[in-house]
């Protein structure tokens, strides 16, 4: 069971331009983990300030998620060339292509509609401009970031229009 859609708005409140109040209810297991982390970090955070502990934990979590979801890496790696990417006929999107698309689209949905570009940064998916089912490649040139709703919208538009042709 995930958080309620409106939970984020109530959980975080701006106090100043660079300060926020975070209000959460923790279960007993999470509270134990927090206290264990505070204890283990006392050599770095002597006062056990929960804000610093959370910052440290979230930094590690974000780095891990970027590494696994976006193939982000700290070391320099080559990016796939256009010819390498175009020859790919696999649904699996190579790490170099994922990094290229994420950087190019700025980690934001790249859908542009009547009201401009979508500003969504949550629930992002890799969208094939020419769908894989119609021979679209997994190249950076054929991939864009889309929020889940715009990815579904464009898939419906594409396949409904091509079915009627």
C-alpha cells in the first residue's frame, strides 16, 4: 500500500526559502532503523540531528536509484554511438542510451502539448517515438522521457491511428 496522493502536500511545509518542516508517522521498525542510524552516525553527526541523518540516507538512496534505474555512474563511460544504437533490436535499453536520454530530457517528461512542455518529474518512463512493435529502435534518437500518463496517451494515439489506417 503506497502513500495517499495528497500525503506529500501535508507532510512537507515550507518554513523559509531553504527550510522545510517534515512531518511523518513512523512504524516501530522504521523508528528502530532511524535510531540505529543516528547511533552509527554519532561520530559524524555528534548531536544525532535527524535532518542530517535523513539527508545522508536520502543521498545514498537517490544515488542507488539513479544507478539502478537510470544507469548513472560516477566513472566516465562512453555513450553508444548512433549506429550502435540503431542496430539494437532489443527491448532492453542500454545503460549508455538511458543516461543520454535522461540527460538530454533533463529528468522531466518531454511531452509538449498545447500548454507547453509537461513539467512532471515523477513516474517517468522511456517512450519509443516509433514504437518497438513497429520496428522502433532503442536508440537515443528514438527514445524520450514521458510521465506514465503521457506515455499511455501517446501509445493510445499511435496505435488507434495506425489501426484505422
